[in-house]
């Protein structure tokens, strides 16, 4: 099994504030001060590895604030290898081995591991030191630095006798780089004698070294431990210090998360300080943007000031809280529910499927050779759809100066993508027909909410073609689709979630995560993926409540979540007033919308209400 891992490599510190940099990497990656200083003075060096893009993005922002230049390397974690390897390195080693086979000669693959002679000592990292290590070797020989303390050496046309000449030169060059006492272990395999592939050669090498091929221990490679809800099933688990703090602050959701953020501020901060800066930042992103706690914690995270209350037995109080929360019991039940959700999603037996006309429209959208005539041909088969599109195009929503009388004319004026997204959204009305939770959620009300959200989403993206092309209208239409799945398949659990949300004024998505391990956005994203919808829609639906978790469409996800938030101000009794806009949304909105600040939100609430009132005639088109 292979997994893509992101590796951050330190290159240079541009500012003169070395102390801040040393403090940050010591705390964040659990480095000793000695190692942190060595990294600063001997770049490049690997700082961390993580399968989570979200974690990497948070770290990159922190390094930018520190004025440190870093790069991100994509490496492969493969259970057949005792190290993570750059894709390019893997490709070239395989290519050279094939060349060896074609020429009909032997080649030697050497695996070199370097560690300090004395425990507690640190060695200059090997990363980026290829040119120094390969000094004195033939041009046909190749050095591949795998990480800070491991290299692969490929000796072209080299047999057992040739290895005896290579090894002393490799050892001397490595000692010249690390500049102090080091233990250097070397093992080798001959190609093709010992194997016909890179993996077979590594297997032989491991047997010689008597190295267990299971993943490395935590102490051998600094790594992040935080995982977003959607990523946790793909990430490897890394034990960390202060596990009770990590479990509480990283995994608490719903009512448990509410207990954390309503506890004594100094106790909360003293516990949060036990985590890495990345975990602190991610915790803060889950808070409402306008909560006083968000402002206070943001400042504390920047300053890392100690708790103002002295003599707090934080660990004891956190353990007591952990116990009274029945945290482990709820975690066990969450995992059971998560398994049940996945099983239901795999079958999707009773869930309404995507309408055939929507599939046809989507296929046209994906075909680069399709044009106006193809769109018109599909819509001619559905005269009701055509009429709705023309009514929508001619509404004040678009503010056109002349009346549009045909789909072809609408495409010419508004563009192919606009009409396709509009038609796709309109065609999904049938998918919102399903069971209702009496007195709680009516699918018709959910559909109306989705339409309003889509119109607001379009309003927010006016003049921003990129988000229109990515499908903001369809993303908003489908943002709550996962709720229908949960209502239909887990009605009793969802009734409890809905009632608790109303009673405690907690966001539904957070309670969903507490109970099911997924929120409706994540579930809707899985369904969208099964429908083979575009990646932009999948990520916007999946992460509209946690936009920074999106790998490549955080802006679209944030706008979808913002439109959902604005729509809640126009709702009557059909949906609870528990839609929260998070700091996560605010940070991304400020980066993707021109001149957007926290002060823009109040104006957006007023303007969206006016906009919906002016365009209320449109709602009848979506019934």
C-alpha cells in the first residue's frame, strides 16, 4: 500500500530573529534545542512529514510569519520500504536498473544509515548534500539522499569486488559532511543477481541488516499527529506526549467540544499550550469567528504566554473532565456508527439517485468538444427545464437589458458554464424528495434552503468568474444533501441530534461528527464522488463547514459555507438557528475575496436579505 506524504524542508531564515525560529521548531516538532540550532545553521534539513495537506498549510503559514524559507517535497510512504522516498528518485532508480538489464551488466544498490556515536549528539543532516557525498565517484554512479540520515547509492556496472572499493569512499565523504563521530551502517544488493526490481533489492538489504520492514518508530522521524475528520482514516497514527490533551482538544466534537470552550479560560489555555502550535491553531479555527474566546486564544497562540492563574493542576482536572465526559465510551460508539455509515454509503440502496438529465448535463460539461448545440439538444427533451432556465435568465437576478428567448441565446450571453451549472442545479430538485422527520426537517424546506443558499452563493461570486466556473451554484444546491442520507438511514439518531442542536444551540454538523464521525458535508462529498462529480464540487460540499481542510478548493468551500450562513438569517422555522461561521471561514474569505474583512460580514447579512427579497419570485422555478 502506498500513501502520499508531504515533507517540509527548511532552506533559510531571512530574518535575524533566530530565537523565535528555534523556539517554534523545538516546540512544534519536539526537537531538542541543540538539534534546532543545528538545523538553523546547517540547512537544508527535514522539519516534518505529514499525509495531511491541511496540517502542512498551517505550518507553511507559520514559517512565512517567521520569515523562514521552506519547501514542500512529495514523498511516497510504501509498506515495502523502510523509508519514505521521493517519487522522482524512485523513478530514476528504476530507470537505471532497467538500463543495467539492457546493457547486460551488474549494478550495486547500497543502503546507508547514519547515526550519532553518542546518544544525545546531533549530526549535520544529509539532506541536500548529494554533491558533497558523490565527490570522487564516477559520473555513472548516483547518490540519492532519502532523508537526513539515510542515502541510497547506485553503482553502475559494479559487482561484489567493486563494492569493496566504494564503501570506504562513501564512509569518508559522509564523515566529511557530518563533521563529527558517526556510526555508519551499510548493506547492499546486486542487480539482477539479488532481484529484478528495486523492491526486491531492498528486501534483500533489509534481511542482511535484520531490519524490520514495518513503519519507523516515532523517534526516528518528526511528524505531525493532527488529522482532520475527513483525513483520519487515511493517516497513520503517531503517538505523542500529553495524549490526554491531544485526545480532548483534537477529537472532542459537539457537546464535548462545548464543554471544553466553556471551561475556565486559564485552565483551557494551560491545557491547549501542551499541544503543538499547529494543533493550537487548528483548535482555534473551529471556533465561531465572532466569539470573544477566538480573539483571546488567537493572541495567546501568538504570544505563547503562560497561564495567568498560578498553581493549576491542569492534568488532574483534564483527567477528571475526560472521565466525566465518558469520552472513551462515546469514541467507541462513534466508531461503530462510522462503520454503519460507511456500510450504508457503499450500498446506497434507498437513497434517491441523481436524475438522468443531470447526468447528461454533467457529461456535456466534461466533454471539451461539446458546445451550445449539445446543451440545447439535451434541454429540448425537457421543456419544463427549458422554461425554468429562461425565466431565471430573464429575472432581475441577472439584470439583462434585453429579453432572452432561447437557450442558445442564453448560452451566448451568459456562457456555457453558467447555463450548465444552472441546469444541473435545477435538475436536482427530484433528489430532495425523501422522508421527513415530523416536526423537525422537511426535505422541501431543505430544498428551499439549498436554492436560497445557491442564489446567495451566485451573488457573492458576481464578477468572480473562477468560482462560477468551479460550480458555486451547484455546490450550494448540494451542500446539505448528506442530511437526506442521514435522515433516511439513521432517523432515530438524527432526531436526537436535531433536538440537542435546538436545545443547546450547537451546530448540527459538530453533533453529527460527535455521533457519526462524519458531518453531512463529508457524507455529501462521498455521494458526489460516487456520482463522479467534479473535484471542485466534491471538496466544496465536503468541507463547507471546515474549508481549510480542502486540498485545492478551500475558497469555493468557504464561500459555500458563507452563503449557507447568510441564508440562515432569512430562515423562519424550517431550520434551526445553529449555523455558525467559523474563524476558519473568515481566514479563507479574507484571502479569496477582495477587501473582505470581519467588518464585511454585517453588510453581507443585510445585502443578502435584500437580495433574496428582490428575487423571491425565482423560488417558484425550483419547486
